[in-house]
C-alpha cells in the first residue's frame, strides 16, 4: 500500500489515495487503526480578552476497526470505534488558582458511570463514505451519546468535489466538499442545518442578535483511509445595537492516525442488522443526529426564593436605575423554568408597589405557565385592577415572540365583560399589534389571526360611537394590514378631526410602496388642498407629511409649494420649515423638492419669507458603526399662539433595519376662548381638548386625555399641580434571543441574549392666563441592560461567558410659549443628561462537585449631557423668552 501513499501525497489526484472505484474511506480487514483524538471548546468575547477564553479539552485514544463489509459492495462497511485513556483539562493555559480542573481526573469529573459509558465501543455504518446508521445504547446518557456521535461524524467524507446534503451530529445540513492534492476540505453551511431544537429571537433587527458561523474540516488521506481530520467551528453572536456586546464559541476536533496493528477478524453475516445483533443485542440504531440534553440545575433557588432576593430592585423607586432591568432579566429566566403554581405564589405575595413590575416580568416570559398564571390572577371585570390589567396588555404588545395562543387570550378577553372602558380599548389596540407581529413571522393565515383581522377591519366600518371607531382605527394602525389602507384613506377625509389624524398617521407608517399614486393624489391631496371641505390645520399638516414621505411626484411637490402663502399664518411657517428640514436632512423627497424649487413661481422670496413660530426639525441623537439614532420635532401652533400639535419622534437604524423607537404627540384644540382669541378657519366649533398619544417600539398605545370639554378644562386649570401625567411606565423585554448551537464535536452551546428596559414616559401641559404663557413637557426616563450568555453545559462540567452593558439616561422636551403679543415667543428645549455606560465581561467554569472559578472585568465611561441643536431661529427665540421671564 505504500506506493498508493506516495502517489497520494505527491499528486493532486485524491482518488489515487484510495483503491480504484472507491467512493469513500475503506478500512482494511484484520487491521486495527489507532488514533489520538482531541476535542476542545473555548468561549470568550468576540474580540478576545487578555486572560484568554474559558472552556475545556477532552483527549483520548481511539481504536477503529472493520467489523463487517458487504460482499457485494466494498464501500458498505460496519465500523467499530472504542474510546480509551480519557483525559480532561482546560482549553487554554491558566494558573492553578484559575484552573477548575486542577487535580482532577477523568473519572472524578465524569463519574464512574459516565466514563464507563464513554469508553464502551460503538458502531458506525458507512456506505459510500456516508453515515447510514449509528449504533450505541439507549440507556447511555444523552451527553455521552452525543460525544460519540461527534467522533463518528469525523469519519464521514466523500472523495469528489461537490455539494451534498448529509446527516451528522449537527443535523441535516448542506455540505460542500473540495478535493485537491491528497486532501478533502468539507465546509458545512450551518444556516442550512435542520435540528429538533429550535429557539426564538426578537422580531426587531435593531435590538436583535446576529450570528456568524463557520465549520471547516480538513481530511488528509493515506492508504485508502483517513490519516488525519482537523475540524474547526466558530460561532460569533453580537447585539446589533452594540456589537462590542458579543461572544464567540470556538470548537475544535483533531483526529490523527498514530499507527496500525493486527486487528480482529471481519464478522460473518448477511446484513448489518444481523451482525450488530450478534455482537450485542442491546446495541441499537440511535441516530447520528444529536439528541436533546435536559440540563438539571442542582442547588438552584426556587422562583419564590429568587423573587425574595430581587424584589427590592423592582420597587418603583429603583426603576430609574440599571439594577431594575438587570433583576427583571434574571427574574424572567427563573419564571421560564417555573410552573403556574410557583408563578401564582409570587404574584399573590408581591407588594402593591412591586406587583406591576412582577406582571411585566411574568407576561414577558411568554411561557404557557406564565400566561395561564396571569389569566387566573387578573380579573378583567374589576375596574379597580386597571393598572395591572394595562401592564399585562402592554407587555403582550411588546412580546418578543408572541404566539397564536396569546392573541386568542386577548380575543377571548375582548368578548367577555370588561370593567374599564380604557382597558377595553387597550385590549383591541394591542390585538392589532400582535396581528402585525404574527403576520411578520408568516402567521397571517392562522385561524385566530384571521378572526382578529376580520374583527378589527369590520369594526372600523360598523362602529357608531366615536371612542369605538378610534379604538378600531388604532388597532388597524398597529396591525399595518395592507387591507386597512382603503379604510384609512376613507377616514382621512372624515369630518371628525380625530379620525383623520389617526388615519393619516397610520398611512405614514406603511411601506411607501403600498401608498399608491391614487392614495396620495386623491385622498391626501383633497385633504391638504381642501378640495371638498375645510379641514383643521393639524389634519392638513398630517396629510402633507404623508405625501412628502411617500415618494411624491414632481407635480404633487410643486402643488404643495404653490400652496404656501395661501395657508393660515402658522401653517405657512410649518410647511416652509418642513420642506427646509427635508432638504437639509437629505430625506428621500429632497431631490424632487430641489427640482421643483428651480421654478421661481413656486420658490420665491414672497413664499419663503413667511413668519411664524411653528417648526419642523430633524437631527442625529447618536451615530456609530452599530446604530444610528435620529430625532424629529414638529410643532404647529394656532394663529393665537396656543399649541395645536407637538410631535416628537425617535428612530433607530441598524444594518438596514429601522425601528420607530418613540413617538409622543401632544394635541390641543378649542383653547382660544381662554385668551379671547379668534379661532382659525375650520376650527371655530371645536370642543376644548388636550391629550397625548404615544407610540413605543412600533406599538401604538392607548392615548391619554388631559382634559375634554370646557368645564373639565376649567376644573383642571384650577387644580393643575404642574406634575406631568404618566403615559407609560414599566419594564420591557427589548432583546430576547435564545438558541441551542449544536457543535460538530457533539457538545452543545446554549446562547441566551436578553435586553431589558425600565421606562417612564410622562407629559404635561400648563397654561397661565396671568402670565399669558403655556408650557408643554415630555419627560423620558430609562435604564437599559443587555446581557449575552453563552454556555457549554455537560451536566458534570460547565463553562460559559457573559457579556453585558448597561446605561441610565433621561431625555426632556420642553416647549414654552409666551402669547402676550404676536408673533408670540416660542422656545423649544431638548436635553439629555450626562449618563454612564458600563460594559462587563464574566467568565465561569464549574464542576458537578461544586468547585468553580469565576473572573470579572468591567469598563465604564461617562457620556456628557447636551442640549440637542434645533434651528437658529429657536435659539434666538429662547434668549428672548428667558430674558423676558427674568
């Protein structure tokens, strides 16, 4: 056989390494192949760390011999593998103090039973170089069988270049072979691997997790069989919004031929099944694909015990600190392992002040047990339970991976008796959000989704009461169903301003490709240009916003420009500011606007020199390689100087994905009588009203009313404390990624990435008739924690790495208006405070005996506070406002 070996090493002819006609490796009869085998796994943050990664290495000897060959096909072989002389050590160099395995033996780590199972011989049926069956013992622990599968998978190789679908320990995968110069390289396309274990991930890519993986095995061939096989597999996981929060798993296998010697004789038999039975009747075909491993947490606290250690961090006073979302995430992990009764015990024992946060955590866990516990705990017929009920509904709306059952629960609640009309609204509005999430995942045809779609689509057309129509429109706004566009188009032209506003802001959320020329030209154009009736200013402004954000044509843009100068004073100023902002910020409509503005009829001094206080401005909040965050502030005033509409938006973009992080809109109308002013055209008969609407992480929430009606206005004015009204407060699970990574070595890596946000958004409006001044405020407080944990757990040995970052921040938007004279003075302020950003790295190793080693590293920095820049006109106005107030 030596001549074949020499030819194999000196030529690019791979088939020369094998007997003529061979389709895969062939073992010689009566020969024992002795190999050394090493598999190791190393975990670290992606960019590495000074002290190196954490992990372990398993080394052994492996004997391989032919048991049986089909007389009719030399490539149909039954092979025996036997592991011996097992050693376990750290995967990288470390001191005795940091080596959890120091002084340990394979038997002390694995235990006698596991070691005996690992060293028990097993069989592999190879046909044409492919694994057809793997024989071991059902009674063996899953972890041991998986390690054997990892070794057996290294013997699977084909001799010719090409792509195939193979089964091995990783699953059913597409594999690409390249054969050249006595070597075969096998590249596994890991994204194609099908396994039984599926995870879940956050629907939002901005807060999502990205994984890059590779798996390459290089075979060196000699004497018709494998001389060596070296496999290297890497998996890197990173949080999209902050890619420094990243961890990687590196898994390696090395199988090297040490020598050969005389081996056992080939067994007689007609087929594989008969031969296997004759060797050992207890051997069974257990499958080459890895099986699930149930990890058992020894000495872990119960859910109630965990809650007792965390409850202080979940009290309202702690919600602005990073300890709150960190405890929230740890609590969710415990809840996901708990039963319904355990969860109910915590719900019933929590204090009144911490209970809303417990509801956030239980609902965000999204397990069968957690949802059952919430349904038993909440009584929707009792209006007194309003706060907890709404927290449950909002947590459903923000669910990271909702399922059909969650939607079915809300549908059943909506059909039953509900004590609070506000909760009734929230149930239907959140149902719309769940429809959108489920449709995004391809579940638009699920029975419950179809039923809810029909409910909200029909409801918007058949409801009579104003509150019900608004409720269904807001639900459709969350659903983003293409079928709802004709409904929104119809309501955009409604005589009721509230309907028009919801419909127009909903249309602005759709993909621009769905907003057809007919929608823009006909419905939106008729509203803006008042072709059929007079509309309120804020409705016309909203129509203009949709037109300008939906790929407008040259003529549509030109008509908007020509309207400037014929609009109410403040709307003139708003439109000018909006157009200038689009051009300055280079939004999609900027090119067609610049083209239309070359025409001096539409772009001249008379039009572009209009005065007023209304404005529109966009800017960058943060720019990095990972994420870009932008903000926009649009403010429209009435001719008398009172706020008509204030709209603040914050967007996040990462890797081509966009997230509408926050929208807070404050609207006011019918307040002119307070200062004996004349209402604008079309707004003479409007009822006094002020309220706030919030959209958070792409989910529209139930609007909040400050006051409605003249009598309510007067009572609120005389009792106004100046304290802002809460819009949303609670804990939100932003990032939620869970997966099991099946390594080719047979080991499994569990990856859990979670991000929690403690948020408090409030807003208020004050009017002083004495000082002829009004002030609106939007206050945002938040603490964010994101953790990523990657663990390789073999029951008897565990290693892992945790990367995390946290921050606490606040953002305030205040508008002060002095309307004692015209043009009135308006000052807008948007401030962020100095805030800390901390990054942490934790590595840990432990044995079933209880021995463990943990290391910690951290890095902290302060991001200086600042006042976000707005236009120069605003800066000049602020100087005047504060000079006069001084």
